[in-house]
C-alpha cells in the first residue's frame, strides 16, 4: 500500500515549505514536533535560515488505491475486434449427421482457414471428405486435406484462375453444420456470450452441444 503526503500551514501565516526538510520520515519527525495522536497531523518548527520561526504541519497519510495487475487480456480470452466490434469465433467439426465432434475458439478477426489443420487433427480417424465454404479455399487447406487422403468439397473463390471442380451434391450437406449453429444459438447465453472468460464460454458451448446430441 502506498501513501501520499500533504503539507498545510499549522496556523494562519505559516508559509514555509521547508519545515520537515527533504527526505524526513515520520519517526524522525515525531520527537522534533508536536504529535497529535494516531491518524492526525503533527507540527514541527521550521529550521530554515530564511524563514526561521514559522511552523508547518504534515497532514495524515492518505492511502492511494494501487492498481492491480491484469489477470488476463483480450487475446487470451478470445476477444477480437471485427466489423461488429469485439467478437469471438466458434469453430465446429460435425459428422455426416450434423452432430458435433469438436469445438474451438478464436478471436473475431482470426481467419477461418488457419484453424483447419488443428480441427482435422482432433478427429479420431481421417475423414472421407471435408465439406467447407469458400473461406477454406486456400493452398494450405487443400494440401492438408490431400495429405489425409480425403476429398476436398470446397467451392473455389471467384478470384482463382484455376476454377477446380467440386461435388455440388455433397456440398449441399454443409447445411448440416449451419443448422447445428442455429440450434446452438437458441441458448441466449451462448449466442450473446454472457461468460467473461474463454474457458467458461467454451464449457457452455460443449454443454449445449452435448444437449444437442441428446435430441
């Protein structure tokens, strides 16, 4: 706890700021002045050769609220700034029936494609096909899927020079993950993120996903 020190005249007409002297501590000044009791001020005669004879008083110390260290930060709690303000992205991997297999959190401004290798690494076995939207149409994502021996069912971006073909009928199954997120958003605490920490928010997401399995 830090304390602040204020000086004030002991009586009208006392104007000397050098009464205590630089670096004078409380115990050293008790004997030289007039102590008025705990929590009160004391008066000490001035020894300055310029203003000898005046008196000066030191007011009781006043505690200053010390700023506590931050327990966490926005990136740690998966809070990122996007167009809508502070937001969090919830990434999900679902099976062919639309049941959740894995959930992960990232800040709102994080690109979706960068998390694909980590999401596929959590699967117990390599999938036969990976269905995703255009956000995952990157060279690294396609290379990761090819390394697993799976089919990449991802529509190419309009900016691609090589418009590679993809299975449009199988791509229609991507609606299952969209419907899964729609069911999760029925829980208001999850849709609006009432939880402050990322761990609590992810725990709520896992709980709602488990309840979705029981439907």
